[in-house]
């Protein structure tokens, strides 16, 4: 693992077949994984509050920690994926049993269909057009 220490680049999001094909659903999956990695790399505080030292002492062995306010508060600080499904199998099946790829594909299609890009600044559009026309003239195109 020491060889990866300090790595800060994720490459190939959305690529499949050794980069020959780009898949929007795979991009959504890879984005989710990258977000989880980023969350982990940012580190986790280790102090008495985070470790729930007082709660552990108060509840004792085999006690119920799930109902504690601190458990809820700290649980929400964990990575919260949008498409990975962590429910138990029965709940997953009850809600349709879709797999990660199906959920990611639906999300990608919704993003594509609903995206409304901001209009390009007219000055930027003129500059781009001038660059393209200049390149076309140099190549004898048009």
C-alpha cells in the first residue's frame, strides 16, 4: 500500500474496454466511487467524541448503541452514496431490486435529458469562431 500513498489522481472515469468505449452509466458509478475515496482520504478525526468513549462506558458491553444521538450524528458523517444500495436484501427486493448499473444508467439518462447548459458568452463564441476559421484557412478548408 505504501506505493499508493499520496496518490491524488483518478483516471479513466466512464471508460470501459480499456478506454475504447465511454459509458455514461459507468461515469456515474465511477463518480460515486471517487466521492467515497475522497471522503476517506480526507481522514477521520479520532478523539473521545468521535470514539464515543463516554457512551461506550455508559451503555456497557452488549448494550444498545443504535438509539444514541451520537451514533446517529456520527453515522451521517460517513460517506453517503447515492447509487450504491446498502439495504438488506429483503428491502432491496421490495423496492424493485435494481442493480447499481441500472440505477446509474437511469441517473445518467436523467442528467442528460434535463441538463440545460448556460449560453456561451458572445465574446467567447466569436473568439472560438475566429480560431476555427483561422485553422480552416491554414488547412485550406472551407
